[in-house]
C-alpha cells in the first residue's frame, strides 16, 4: 500500500497541485468579478490566453521570463480597466444587464480568439521552460518549474486572501459587493472600486497565462479549454466566495487527476461536471457563500 501511494498516487497529486494553483488564479478573477459586479465574464478565458500571447510576443523581442512574470500582469490591468469602463459599464445600468453583459463578454471572447488565430496562426507555440531539472519530493521526481509554479501561485493566492479579508481595501470591496448604494452614500468611489476589481481579476488571468504557457503551450483556443474547469470551480465553491474557490479548485483538480488512474482520460472532464451537478442539486449556492456575504 505504501509503495502504491509513493509510486502512483503521490505523482498524480503533486502534478494536480501544479494545475490547481493556476486554475485557482483564473477562478479567483471570475469570483471577484461576479462577487463585486454580478457579471459573468465569458471572455475571462481569452484574457487568460491574452496574457500568454503577450508573454510569447515579448519573449520573441528578447525579454526573459523573469521580466515578463511581473510585467504582463501590469500590462493586463489597464486592459481590464478599459474593458470594464468602456464595455461592461455601457450596458451595466440597463434592466437586462445580466443578459447583455453575458452576451457582450461572449462576443469579446469570440473576437479575441479570432484575433489570436489571425496573428499567431492555429498551431500551438511552446515557450521555453525558464527552469530546468527537478528535485525529488516524497520519493517523486518533480520538475523545478512545477515546484516554482506551486510556490509562486500559492503566494499570490495567499496575498489575495489577505487583501480581501484583512485590509481596508478588502473591506471596501466587500462593502461594495454587499450594498453598492450604501457604500456610495458613505463616500466610497463605487465605479473606481468596481473597475479596479475587474482589472485585478483580469490581471490574475494574465498571470496564470504567463505561468502555464511553458507547460501547456500557447494556442488560440487555450482559453476555452481552461475556462470550463475554472467556471466549475467557481460554481462548486460558491459564486463570489474566495474560500470556496480555493477549496473547490484543490478538490476538483485532485479528483480529476486521480480519476485518470482508474478511468479513461476522456471521462475526467465529465466526472468534474457530474460533481458540479451533484453539488448544485444538494446545495444550489455552492459550498460557500458569496464574497460580500463572507
């Protein structure tokens, strides 16, 4: 039994952890956007892909990975700010804003995907791994870059948690999410807060794109492939809940990875969505509450 754990389960769980971290980063952006704006951003996957493509283009100009790692998220923030100010807010005051924002962001995702195909072609591009080699952990050889991915992503997730739960800025964001009209009456610049939160979510997606590009390659439809799992994480964890997103991200990626030991890989995605349906049947609000209700 011990040999089975060491030789079979441990590698799967460690690899799943390296996927869980960037999945949670993308899902956190969706969670913050929904929790504050009540907007389901269907273009979030393509914004994740945009971060990966920007890093790919910049690397071809001679910029190294360690320069791109902080640079690309900083570039993504004004892109997110612009998208919220000039696209989302233009329909946000309409009575049917949920439908309009969903259609608007879906249209944006289709446009971005076609732009990626036009500029980069349909074939995948594989950025060079910034770290070579690996280390032995619990009797399992783990590539150095995956260890870095786990450590860096965990640090970012912890920072988001601390900001959301233990700072004045986090309190302001939760206040706007709970009752934006009351927050505005108390002098909170609601429009700036919502635009900043949307931009922050886009920044997290771009950061995940930079981190995952060297592992999964960069291609035009990468956003579609990754965003489905992220949406499942957000729904299972509870729309708008940061703790729920973290727990559900770890749970779903571990379950998906371990399941591939016993069932064909093609069944791993249906298994995730079967769990999603089960959670919704038993607990429609997800495992945890919304960010503004936490």
